[in-house]
């Protein structure tokens, strides 16, 4: 937390490998970091179509290694193998089973998916590793769309997913486990439309419900500030039931056959549904977070 104390002589604050927690790297030169990521992907897909229905099965494999480059002796930062300070490796398997129905007035979409992801980091400077994660997600997505004469009368979406994850951080001497259920619903419709103008409105809500959680920390120094200020509040947030609600309105103006202009305004609110966070951070008093965004987009 204090880079001036991050030296071996200060045994209370010095860290073994990278200064950080999880994937986050703390360094006084973080503004001068460069990162390069080179993903490797492969996939297989099969699709079968009958009249207006289509069934497809997809599998995707993704492996990536992200390199973080430090500054050289002259305080310059650039892409050079000798300047690689940290590496982060991620491996992901994603399988999807989809069903689509393209009706004359109503379209349906159903999906089952399974995702498995592993990740770990490595400090090149110190020849050591301090972080590992394992994530598994089982999900269900659905959507229904009713349209007429290329006009969206309304659309509705619903999704549910179950997350099972564990994280091991040797720097923070932490073992963290979270299992949670996510439920999301969305509804939108075109309020007004003609040949050149369209106004669309949408509302959404997403619930995050922890099913099981566990946090194990091993205190190895008398200084507990890192555990109290970083590790426990982080887990307190993840182990608390939350509701995220939002609304959005869009006005689209067609400029030509290839171009259109869109004005948008959206609002989101994130609120805690319980006080479970006080188990790990009793001093916290979490209130709602509000987010508003508006702007202009050009499509061409």
C-alpha cells in the first residue's frame, strides 16, 4: 500500500513476488506499463436447419498469455522480452447448445452453455507465482421477439447462470470460494417509428444471489491493514446479495441507406439486498450506487 516501504528491509510491508492482490499489480510506475496479449483460439461448430428452426452446437477453446512490460534503466517503456515483468495465463473452454426459431411474426431463441476457465500469474523478475483461479459457469439464455413490417413491437430476454469459483492468492495468503446464482430479465419495445425515426425503450433487472461462500486468510505479520482494507471488503462485496436495475431510451435518426445517428440515455442502479457484507466488513455501510450515461453514436 506504500511503495516507499516495499523493500526487503521492511519485513512488515515487503511482498515476496509482485506487489498486488490477485491479478492486480501495484507499482509506482503503473502508469508507464505496457501490456501485450496474444490469444490462441480454436473451435468446432455443427448446425442443422429444418424449415424455420435451427439447432447448433458450438465449442470454443481460448488460451492467452498477457505480458506486462516494465521500464528499462533509462526510465523508458517499450516492447522487449527483457522488460517482461509479469505474465498472466488464461485458458477457457466454452460450449453452447442453441435453438433458433425464425417465425413470421415471432422469433424464439434458447441457449444452454457451459464455461470453464483457469488463470494464473507469474513474476518473471522473482521467478515465482502467487495467484490461481478456477471458474465454472452453467448458464441458460432465452429471448422472444415480436415484429411486424420490420418494426420491433417488443422483445423480452431472460437468463440464469450458476457460478462456482475459487481463488488462491499466496501473496495475500488467501483461499477464497464463491458460488452464486445470477438471474437477469430485460424488456424493450419500439415506442414510435417511421421511415426515418425510431424511439426505443428498455428496462432490465439482474439479481446476484450467493449460494455458498468461504474465506480463509492466514495472517503472517502483525500488520493487518492489507487484510482489513483489501481482502475482506473484496470478499464482503462478492458474498452479498445485490440487485442491478436499469432503464435505457434511444432515438435513432436514419441519415441514408448506410448511415444512422443515435442519441441514447441510460441509467443503472446497484443496491445491496442484505447486510451479509457486515460479516467480513462490519464497519462498512453500503448504499446504492447510481450510474448515468448519455451520448451520441454514428452507425455507418
